[in-house]
C-alpha cells in the first residue's frame, strides 16, 4: 500500500488539475456564451439615412433601423437606404440588416423622401426572399404598394419562366403585406413594441411618430413633424429621441413661402430644445436635417443654447 500511496497521490492531484481545467473551460465558455447572448439581445440603432428631399451624396433619405434579438425593424425607407443596410450589415456584423432578411418596415408618412426605397427593399432579390416584407403605415399605403407591385410584373413573369438556375422560391415574393395603421400599438412581440402617435406635419394626414420599446431601450422617432407637445410627452425619459430638425437661425434666409412652410411643418433646433427640456431623454439624435447653410455644429449649438442634455447630429451609418 505504501508503495502505491505516492502514485495514488499523483493521480488525485492530476484529477484535481483536470477538474479545475474543465471547470475553468466551462466557466469561460459560459461567460463567452452569455456575453454573446447579451450582444445578441442588446438593442442597436443604426441610422440608415439622415437626409431630406434636398439631394446630398452623403445622406440617404430618412431611415432608422432598430435591431434587437436578431431581427431588424426599419422605420422609413428614404432613397438610398437599401445600400446603407448592406454597408451597415458588413460594417457592424449585423446580418439581419441584409435587405432580403428585413421583414418589418414602418412608415411615418407617405412623403416621397420617406418611401422612395420601399420598392427597392421589397423587391431586392425578391425571388429568393425568405419572407415577404410587412409594411405598416398610414392610410394610402395599400394603394401605394399595389401600384408598386405592378411595376415589377414584367420582370417577375420573365424570372418565373426563366432557366432552372434562376430559382424562384416565391413567385410573388415582391408583394408586401401592407397594413394601414391608426394611432396606438401597431406591432408587438416578445422583443419589441411599436406604438404610433400622430404628429402635425402640414397638409399630409395622418403623419406618425413612433415610440419603440425593447427589453433594454426606449426610443422615439419623430418622423416629420412641427413642434409637438404629444411627442414631448411620448418621449419622456426615453433613451433615444431621434428628431428631425431645421436651422431656425438660418430660416430667415429662405423665401417667404419656405419660411412659412418649414415653420409650420418642421421643427427648429430651438423648438427641439423646448421638447428636450420637457422630455429629458438620454440622448437627442438630430436627423432629417434641413441645414439652410448652417453647419452641423451650429445646429447642435442652437439646441444647446437652451438645453443642457446630450445632443448629437446624426450621420448616415451612425450606431447608438
Ligand atoms: Zn421628409
Ligand atoms: Zn414629410
């Protein structure tokens, strides 16, 4: 027995070492897995377009993506945003942003600068789309998307009758599920709740803002709007207030007509300060920027003149 004692002692030590190694590996693996899971479920907001109807090579038409738990929810589809989805998918390793895989699109209103890329998104490689695009938006959406579908019929016929290599998984994959919405909760699942509320935006009615709630973030997207007290109420204490803006300091440089139009349909930087003072969001993100020759810094300064919270000017592909 004495002879074997040292041997047994070594075995016990070895076993202990192996046990420790396995336990450490297990802990490391589970830590990696849980941080991966946290990363997966953590809500990320990507600006796909921060522009307006004024052409700007650096700013696509308005669009914001909210990514949570492996799914992208997109708000507005201004011209050029589909290219931005691909850039963002690659840059941030967010495959859920590839256009074919986007399933949910919410529109604030039907002004052309917010919808130019609805067809591009719905019809981007439509023949292999895993699921048709669902679009939510104001009255008039069904008619719009119906006409949109008819413009692709010729191509759809050709592809459907094409060579076997052109695999068409859904003959009508370019069609969208259009839902015309009213104020209130318009979409909800385990990961996200989307609430629409009306905003004042000149003659176009209804125009909506959206409040989005996920497991770890609250976000308000203004859409296009003049100063709105309801919006300030909805944005109370949210993490992100993504708001359209124009330079109030430079509005006087515009013609009488445009001063009247922008003054009554959009929100000046100093009005955003008023809204932010009521709502006190974690961060104000300025987008849909009507510069009127002001710089980004000047517009941010215009907000900060009477608001002491965090304010940033968004550029395309910014992530929050
Ligand atoms: Zn607009
Ligand atoms: Zn508009």
